[in-house]
C-alpha cells in the first residue's frame, strides 16, 4: 500500500517548478491531487485523471474559496494541503533598482548601492506578501474549514525558503517566507486538537523556470552558496513534502525540514 493512498491533496502553484514536482510525487505515492494555479489549463496538464486542475489565484479570497469548494465537491474532501504558490518579486518592489545598483557597484562605482528598501513602493511590497504570505493563510483557512468538517484530521505543508533563515533575498519575499514559518508554528499549536498537523519545508536554490533567464555566472554564484555547489532539482524537494504529508510524520508538527544542500545549517 502506498503511503498516501486514500488521501486527497491540494498543491497550490502546482502548474510548474517545485509545485508540479510535488504534485507528481504525491500522486506517485497514492494521493488524488488537485493542482491549483492561475491557469486551469496549465494545472490540468500536470497530471491526468483522476487528478484535477483548478484555476485559483491565492491572492484573492473569493477565488481561493471557490477553488476549495470545487475541490471538495470533485474529490469529496481535502486531507493534505501544500502551500507552494509564491512569488519572489513584483513590479514596483525595488528589485530593478537593486540590480542596477549591484551592477554599478560591480563596475567600480562606489557611490552606488544595491538597495531595495528605499525604492520599494507599497504596491510591490503588498503584492509579494499578498501571494506568498496571505495566499498561504487563505488556502490554509479554506482547507482547515473542510478538514474540520470532515473530522478526520489532515496535514498542511508550507513551502518556506532558505532565504527566510539566511536573509539572502528580496526584502518583501524574505519577510513573507519568515512569516510563513511563524504561521506554521501558530497553526500547529492551534490545530493539534483537531488532528491537523502543520509543518514547513525550506528549499534552497532550486532549478525551476525562475532560473531559466539568468546568466550562467549568476546560477554558478547561487550554486556556490551550497556546500554541494549546485542547485537542487525540483524533485529533490518532494520527498520531505511527501513525508510530512503522510502518516509517517504522525508526530511531526510545527517543524521545518531544510532541503538546501548545506546552504544554511540550522
Ligand atoms: N526555486 C527556488 O530556488 C526556491 C527556493 C526556495 C523556495 N522556493 C519557493 O518554492 C515555491 C515554488 O517555487 P518555484 O521556483 O517552483 O516557482 P515558479 O515561479 O516556477 O512556480 C510558481 C507557480 O506558482 C504559480 N502562482 C504564482 N502566483 C500565483 C497566484 N497568485 N495564485 C496561484 N498560483 C500562483 C505560478 O503560476 C507558478 O506555476 C515558491 O513558494 C517559492 O518561493 C523556491
């Protein structure tokens, strides 16, 4: 018997990258999976029947609630939620100025600084948090409502980031991911009496489509952060998620598994 047999799992941002790899892994381990993403067509392409793709914008409460209602109706309930959808940057968040400052400094201009904060407008800040933090909250709330009604417990796995620990990323993104880890702990305490476990996985730099446009030397510099001197493949993150989703992790809650090639020890 596969360890996720009989489980109904939701993976947000599951149309590509780490989310798609997680969706495939959970399906391989026996779960029936709902892939949620902005485009229902792309979400549908990840797995065939009996799995489903559902359109969902995690930054929008009405969209989240409608998507979970659809999942509950089509799959008969929800046992596992993987909050994977997240964005590292958004227009107006100051990253363009940050990169410009970084390039000028690398070119010898000592009056230039790689600054994000002083250039970050409210809209850029809010957008990153709306998807990466608020989205995880909204989906958790929708899933917990369904799990509570079922009365059979459940497992929520939040995808954090090594950047939440090391601070090496855009300021709104690092803030959002650190908050996701705090939310993981608070919900773990709150939901234990309902039999709902809440844990997190912090990936290190992982070779997903977000790395495709980057020059090789940038990828090499990121890889050098890890003692393995390489990026992870998305599939390498999925084992920790499948474990936490499953009953193998029946005594694990409020915990975080780092999968980062030694980029940060904790
Ligand atoms: N790739 C890395 O190096 C890395 C490292 C640490 C953590 N992470 C985290 O892992 C997760 C996945 O990263 P990835 O590299 O696979 O990202 P990605 O950009 O390749 O994929 C993200 C998916 O989320 C979807 N998405 C974006 N906004 C959404 C919204 N509002 N509603 C629903 N779906 C939305 C996108 O359409 C896309 O399919 C993210 O939370 C990311 O922060 C990634």
